[in-house]
C-alpha cells in the first residue's frame, strides 16, 4: 500500500464522531482503517469517545470516568447513536479492518492490552498515544504490540525520535501543520515511518506526499478516492 488512509473517529466530517455509524461509513467508503479514542467507564469498560467529558458530543454531562456503562448507554451520541464500547466496534466492522486505538493513560493501556491479547488482535490493532507512559505500559505488557507515538509541536524537539524508540514505535503520527522535511528525515534515519493528522483536502494530501509520508488520518469520507485519483 503506497499511501494509506485512516478514518479519524470514523469519518467525523460526515457522521457523529466515534460512533458505529461513523466507523461503518468509513469502511463503506473504502478507507484503509479507522482511528478511535478510548476511555474507561467507572466500572472499567473501554468506551469509545475522544473527550474526557460527555458534554461536547452527547446529550449528557460530566466525566466518563464517573459513569457506569449502563448510564453511558442511555445517552445520545448524535443522530440517535449510542456511545460504543471497543468490543462493539470490533464486532461491527469487518474482521480484518485495521484499527488505530488512541489511549490517554496507563489504566486504559492495561485494559486495552488485555483485550488485544484475549482476542488475538496484535496484527490488526495499533495503540496510539501522546503519552509516553501509556505506550511504555503497553509495550511492557505486550512487547509485540504495535505502538504509535502521536505528536504536535513536540515533534520538533531533539528528544522526539528517542521517545518513539523508547516506546517501541516504528511509526509516528504528527500534526501535519507541525511537520517538516527535517523531522521526517530524522525519523526515517532511525527506521521510523511518519504519518500525518489531519489530511482533509487535496492541498493537505499534496503536502503529505511531498514530505514522503506513509499515510494519513482524515475526517473526509472521500479521501481514499482522492488518493487514488491523484496517484
């Protein structure tokens, strides 16, 4: 695959983010994989949502960590969609669709590592995080797991490549607006591939290709078609 496309929280430009509807739309549109975000409910369930709180994307309020799953399931996550669990996403999309699962903390890392091991998902699911400690925990529990360090402005620091190596990442995901050729070349010299977020139009795609990236995260359902049309 010359340049892969990952649906950001599904296809959040067209569907309610981080819902089954959004992930299934991404799959129908032919994107090469999906990206999602994980938090733990108060009863320890891995639920799919970006924010720590419910306020922005549901009709609920408060912190996810303070709510049991049964309460979370009562909320509307957009167009009548419910907040999915990670297990529900795995069961809903095709059994080979690649998934990038972003975690925020060590507790979620431990829960996710158990699911990956129990369901034999190491070849299908990559674990992403901005937080080194979360990825280190995953790498400790599952040395063979695919980990991806995510970065914005921190990619400019001299420590970035070393951080990626320390957490076992052979792929990093960097804010496109923060990327430059020097960062890409430093990563490449260390055997680390670079992908970008978020690539949403032809101009973004042209920049990503000029930088020699291996893929992108996108909000747009038509990005795979654009990649193919401009190859």
